[in-house]
C-alpha cells in the first residue's frame, strides 16, 4: 500500500503534466479500439506488455479471464457483469476487436486442474465452473501445447473456450456476421514476459514477434478490403 500511495504522489508531481492533455481529451469521452478480457492476476500488466496508453483499451478482468456464456434466452448464465461490459463495449463504444488473454501459472487454472471440488471458497468454486470445459479439451486434444505443464495447457485451451463462449452472445453473433468484429486469443508467459497469439492456420499459440504481428495486421487489412 505504501508503494501505491507514493506512486500517486509521484504521478502528480512528475508524470501528470505529460499526461494532462491526453486526460483532458479522455474527459470528453472514450473511443477504445478493443475490449480486453484478462485475468485479475496482478502479474498480468497489459499496459506494460502491450505498451498501451490511457484510453486504448476497455478492460474487463476477473479470476481466470472467464466469459460466462449466454443461455438460449440470450441472458448470461452468471451474474451479468461480463455481459454488461460486452454490451457496453459493442453498443456504446463500438469496439471492433475483443481480446481474451490468459497467462502461465494461472491460479484459477491450477485450481481447476486440481479439481474444483477441492476449492474451499464458495464463490470461487462456483465461478471456476466456467473454465471446467477446458478439462474435456485436454483429453480431446492431447497434442495441444504438449510442451507445457498441464495447467498451462489448460490455460491456453481456456482462452479458446472463452472465445467460443463469446460467440454465444447475440450482439457478438450479429457483429461477426456483419464482419465488423474480430476475436483474438492471447497468452502471456510470465517467466519470459513473452506474449503469444493464437494462430488459427497453425492451431496453436505463436510467439508475438514482428512476423506474427505483420501476419495479423495483413489479415485484418485483407478483411477490410
């Protein structure tokens, strides 16, 4: 807490002048390009590894970067917080990209891999049900990310599962049909501070280097044309 308090003073005294103009613009409204759905884990600092500035991303973070699916009636199967953020991002902010980002050594994935029934906390145990489908994917796809530990393989598969959950939302289905929305799967490896992007053509997460970045950009440009 001491570090946070001193950090606010440091921002006010040293950094605030350089940000003043940007925040003055943001006070009039926000227009982020993407909705970022990440884990609450304190080590997953998207503003650091993606070099983002204030106003670039609309962010939702929860334990395990989960997206509870919609039921047949179009309502979220959970409490609606994530659904509300998705609707706001699409309906009010008109984002054109949604990123689901998982990470290595995720406590949520370790808990699921070890058996959700063993989690003592009531609400956490209930919440983790949204990631249990990944256990079936581990069995169905024994080849997937096999160089990684079981919980890290589960973490990558969980990203793909949550993207499928996104597709159950009527607003997302509509935007995908129109071709005005792109869904992305990312994975952050903590030990090396490397980011990986899921590459559909290779059916795996690929290191986010300059070549992969150009592949993604070219694909998006081609889609626009």
